[in-house]
C-alpha cells in the first residue's frame, strides 16, 4: 500500500511568495521611518520655509540658495496649504516616491532578469540605507529616484508598443503619452532630464542597430519637448545665486574645477569608490564595477539589449554631468542612481548564476537528475554568496534605521520644551546656526527668532554691554542649542553657558533626545538674571575664535 504523495510546490509560487515577503518587509521599513515623524532638521527647514512663499515665487530663486524642482515644490506647497505643517504630511511625497521605487524595481527586474532577479533586486532596495533615510525627509530625492525608474519602464513600453511598419495612427497614442509623461517628469525632478537622455540614447541606439529609424526618431522627438522645458527651467534657475562652492560640497562628487582630461580620468576611481561606499553603503567598489559590467553583458546575452542600453545610458549621463561639474555623483544627491545600479549588479549576479547552471548541466549530462540538481544548486549558491560580501554592511545600517530612525537635529525638541515653560518677560536666545529651525518652528510656539553667536575677541559684536542691552529687563534667559555647524567646538553650549553666567546664575540645563537615536543632540539652559553672576560658571578652555557671546 503506497503512502500519500508528497506535496509539490511550483517554483513560481515560491518566487512569488518570496517577492511578496520582500515587498511587504521593505514597505514596512519605509512606513516605520516615515511614521516616526522626526523633527525637520536644518536642510529640511530650508525647504519648508520656502514653502510659505506663493506658487509663482517658487519658480524663482529660493531662500538659503536652495535648489529644488518647481513641480515638487508646488506639490509640497499644496500639501502645506491643505493639511498644515505636520512633518508626516510634508514627507508624504517622499514616502510615495520610495514605495514606488520599491515596486518599480521589482517590476523592472522581473522584466529584465526574471523572478529571482526581482526578489534579489527588491531586497537590496529594501535594505538600502539612503532609501530608508530619505523616505523620512523633506527632500526631493525620493521623487527623483521614482521618476528615474518610471521613465525607464515607460521608455521600454513605448519601444515595445511601436510595431514595425505600423500606421501613424497606431503610434500616435503611445508617443503622445510619452510626451506628456516626460514633461511632467522634468517638472517634478531635476535629474529626470539626465534619466530621460540616458534612456532615449540607449533605446535609440538599439532601435538604430535594428534599423528601426522611424521608431528611434519618434522616441527622440517625443522627448524633445521635455528636454527643451528642462533646459528652460535650468536656465531660469541659473539666473539666481547658488550656494558658494556648491559643486564641491560633496567630496569626490565632481572633479576639481580646473581638471583637464587626465584629471577627470584620475577622478573617476575616486568618484566610483565614494558612490559605492557612501551612497550604496556597500563594500568592494571594484567587485561592484565588475558585476555592473557583467550585468550589461548578461542582459545583452539574454536578449534584453534595450534594458542594457538604457540602464547603461543613465549611468553614463550621470557620470558626464558630474564630470562637467553640473550634478555631483556622490552622497544623497546620487540617490536617484541607486536602483539603476542595483538592477545592473543583480543582472550580473543573475547572469553568472545562469551561466554556472548551464555549465553544470552540461557537465552532468548523462549522470542523472540528482547529480544535475546538486551541481546546479551548488553553482547558484556560490554566486549568491557574493551578495553578503558587498551588501551586508548596508543591510545592518538599514535595519537600525528602520527600527530606530535617526534624529538629525534634536533642537526642535528643546525648543518645544522651552515653549511649554517660558513665562511672560522671559527672553529666549537661540544658537545662530539654528536660525532656520527658529524661523520654521518659532511661529508655531510664539517665539521670536533671537540668535546669538560666539565671536573672536576682535569682532565688532564682541561687546558684553550690547548683549546686556539686548536682554533688557528680563528676569530669566533661555538658550536653545540645536545641531552644531561642522567645525565648531563640541563644547559650544558650555561656552555659551559660561558667557551667560556673567549675567546670572545657571538654574537648569537639559539635553535632548532621551528616547531616540540622534546624530546630533539639542539642549537648553536657563539663566536666572535676578540671582547675580554665577559663582561657579562652567569651566572652558580660552579660545580667541570663540571668545565672547554677541548678537547675530
């Protein structure tokens, strides 16, 4: 009597379940970071303050020399107008953008590489620290990353929907849709014009090789209005000032200003290493480069030349823009390139696994199904073992970010705590570098922006009498300190406390946050001016550069 037959699960079901689990886990991590609702930090408040301007003013130069796409600013302005100043509301486009990146990565990887490629690529995106960081920030990087993938997917669909020798009436609708979407793309994303140029150049090259001249022309002509519109937007923005040294702000993101051809060639390895270790949080840049090139070859080998050409074209355009010192290829500014890089690296892994499996099957011909299965499994496992070598560090950082989102500036927590305790007649002073935080959060708590700074002894503002006149007849003075400017001493709050101790007695000091992981702490101190100078002021080392406290 035979026993029950074993239950067999189709491989497609396993892959589908694995992809579903990865998507759910990635979405849960993003939602956790977004839902944390961390306070806006310095870079975010620079954008938020600009959102108080009218829609037309957002098309011109921004305060604090910020650079952001007009369409994205309009979207954020609309959310602010409709729903108010809540941090989660302002970060909704970031959440939507990163969720779209997760889904679009799965779709593109499946179309270009197959189901297992989709699982691995989506897992790498789900564990990308930059993705999980900027899902919880008021910056345009999430939308730019999503727009890049949307343009790639749409370009591939347009190419495949243009049958050879079809009538013009059959191609009019796809081309019209292509024109409309690309116009919107460059309106909401600064990097969309580079992604569009790379996708059109890559797909157009494949179409030209296949002698589909009409389709190549249609694809390029359909993108021309968007390119022209993007050029006008860039020209308009360049009429207004940029932050001094903006092209060199991200180390290694652009070559030196006077670099010639040899200097640019020497810069390329530095740029690539910085992108891999900084933006991707991976290790072994040379290994990643080899896998990326293998991915291009694998896509061509498997009959996906359009994907190979478009993904390669996007990366090439990014390198050219950085070499021209137009857009740094480094740090958070390169977030839009994470998914295209992941897709090519996974294509390289997938191609290596398929090649190993093919070789194993050839070697095992005639030796039985068990031998073939064993060799195939071993080959796939050996190739898959490469992933932890470069991706494990990123996964560890991403795990921590998902379960304990980093607070970049705890100054707003200190400000809110002071606002609950301030009494009529109190004076509240703020750290000078926190002036954007005060401009954004101060009106919400009814606090005026009074900022102070430590000056060298020779500075005109180094006058204790002027500070005393500014404080006036107040009985108590509060000082709120947020994220410190890089390069200023770590004991800056203690130095301010020592300066204020000459006017009154320090009554209390409090540091934030207590319950969250923070990259920078915030603090406040309270000085009682009625008690006379503090008999035990905080001890600090003398400094000529940070000698006295004055009005900023």
